[in-house]
């Protein structure tokens, strides 16, 4: 999979945000029109759908930005920690590592090493989105990587550094957004059909069985 750089994804986000703002501005202008016509109404509906699509693209790009950050941070983190392999970890070392990583990647990184079971978290925040929630990378303890119980650093070579809270990278956000909208519409249509069938069933049931889900969960009672 061809993952764009973090800078490229950020540019996609800026363009998408500009497109949303332009569509919203046009939508607001139509809303102020005191004499709606069929053409105006159609344009309003089209703009409303387009804003929804662009908003979904924006959410996808958030995941893409996190994945791009992680892809750039992983090799840099491995290289920097290799220089401190086996050394004790203190405030001065933390500052040196943070400075080295920021110089190389532009990301502000906290090696928090908070223990959560058998793994710890590395938190990173992009330099151009402050303040914002940092991304979190998981690294393991049991493989002797990261910061071990003796407070000594170890490199993270071979550790996949799993990204938390974000979906996988999407190469074509526009195509994925279209698929999401199509699936949503299909789900709505299916739900409407089921609603009609449940209502029809309820009309047939006697008072003691007046529950739209009765036949689903109590099939043997209808034999």
C-alpha cells in the first residue's frame, strides 16, 4: 500500500476543509433565498449531500494522518533509541530523545512508557496541530523493548509499534466515502422494510403476543 507522507495528508485535509467551507457558504446563501424554486431546492439538496460526503472524507483523512505519522515515526524512533540502548532513562535523556525525534520528524514525542498489562504507550503530537490529541503507539515489554523494569532503555527494532484508536490507511478517501454513503442508504432501506414487516406482524398478533419481536425470539410458541 502506498501511504502518503504526513505533509501530503495534511494538504489533503486543508483542501477538504476548504471545500466544506465553500459548499457551506453556498448552502447558507441558498437558505437565505426568500423565493425557493425547484432549481434552488435541487441545488440545496445536492450541496447538503456533498457536505456530508466531504465530512466523511475528513474523518477518513484523520485516520490517514495518524497512520502517516506512525509510519514516519517508527523508523526514526528505532534509530534514536538504538543510540541509547541499555542506558538509564532520566529527564535529561528524555529531553535529548524528544529533541532528536522532533528534529527528524517534526513530531513532539513523549516516551511515557505507561504500563498497561504487557505493553506501554508512546505518545506523539504533530508540530502543526497544537493543541490536539496525540496519537498513541503500543510497544511491548516482554520482548525487552522500550523501557524495562530496571529503568533502562532498549531499542524497538522489530516491534510493529501498533497504532491505537485509528482505522487502517485508506488510499482513496473519496471512493471509501461513496461506499460508506451507499452502505448507509442500503442499511436504511433494509431497516425500513424490516420495520414494515414487524408492524404487519404486530397487527396479526393477539393482545397476549403484542410484541414486534415475539416471533423472532419465541418461534416455538407459534407452532
